[in-house]
C-alpha cells in the first residue's frame, strides 16, 4: 500500500500498487508524482520505485491532476460511483481466519478497548463523578473506536500493528473523530424525536385517564416505529464514517457523506451484516460476557473486511 501527493498538494491513500499502475496507464500519475510506502516517512518520486518502471515506460502524458480523487471527500470518484458486492459469509469467514492467525495481538487489543470502555461505564454510575465521565466519554469514544478500527485494518492489510494502535485515534484525526462521533450521535438521536413524541402523547393521555385505549396504543406503536426507522437507517448509513476519518484522514462531514452514499447502494446487505455481527456479540454476552472478548474482534473484523471490500479499489485480502 502507498500514499501519494495529489496535484492539490494533499496526501491521499492508502492505495494499492495495482491502483497506481492504473493511474499511470490513465495518465493520472507520472514519474514525478511523490509517493511513499505505508510505514515509510520519506516521499520519493514514483520513478524511483522499480516496480512501476514498466508502467511508466508506456504511460501517456500526465493530466493536470495526477489522479481522479475528490479533494472534498478523500475517496476516489471511482469508489463513490462504482457498484460492489458485499459477501457477508466471506466477511465473517475472513474475520475468523484473521482472529485465529493473530489471536494474541487482536485479542489483547480488543480486551484493552473493552476494559477502557467498560471502566468508563462502571465509573459513570458514581454520583457527580459519573456525570463528568459521561461527558468525557463523548470525547473519548470516537477516537478510541477509530483506533480500534485502524488496529484491525492494519492486521487485515498485514501491516505492522501493535497494541498502542488502539489509542492511535488520540493522535490521528483526533478532533474529526470526536466531531464525527458527536454529530452522528446527535443527528441520529434528533431523528427519533418525532416518533418519540408520538409515543409520549398517547402514553400521557392513557396515564391521565388510567385506562388503556386501543387507538392510542396503536398510535404509540406507530410512533415507536417512526422513531426506530430513521435511527436504524442513519446508523447503518454512517457506519463506516469513523473508519474513513482515521484511515483516510477525512473531515467528519465528508466521511459521513461518503459512507452514506456508498452504503445506500446496498443498504440492505450492510444492514444484514450488522445484524449478523449483533447476533454474534449477543452470543458473547450470553457466554457470561467473557465471550465478548472473542465475538467483538470477530464482528469488528467482519465490518473492516466489508470496509476494505467496499472502499478499497483492490479489495480486502483474505486472512
């Protein structure tokens, strides 16, 4: 995987060698384009890499922009406009293979994430201190989850990963991860208000009269559905936002828009994957909660394999 400097002098990536070959063939990248392999710190011209020598020999004259990348979203127009197939079975199977082959590292990283989040939840039950911790969690939750996503992605891409990557969200795109988490939570919550009001109204009326009413009960059920549907729709649509923010260093709103636009093409398939992941995590909770230490990395791994399949031009590698 590589990163590349665009004509607008912004950094984009990671992208695969195959994608760079295509951009060279299309005249979107040239020998003068600055790139660096993932993990390296020094930028070098593309012509300095022998693996691209054959492509550069037959390359057409470069265009004004070295590649078709949206400077507003950090996601190539090819990815935003193309169709894709989401194989739920492959996502789960690859995640299981990844977990088995890197069990100690992935188990340890996920355990740290769970212990931090669990500790915050437990301490938030303390009067006064709990309120402060709940507010602090608004700042902590986004970067911590983003770090977990990047940690799993590095393992999927067979890049060097360590436990410290769980906290990488506090040094990479920290502000955008905080804003992304807060804005997604806020907008999702606001979308439920009309339905919640429709639930509250008949409940109040029936409580005042201390009697059940068929029409009011039906109105309350309709309100519950009205509250639930937008919450589910938006939660699924924005599911890859934090991964895009930390992986591609995108701003929170373009990341949310990119996630929504791409997921909307096969919203049902992504929703089905999340349902399967949810059931896996429920099984972990039922196993005296200890099973969560295995089911959570499995479900997060499945989601990140889906992310790679959808947003990577080369697709996600198998475990």
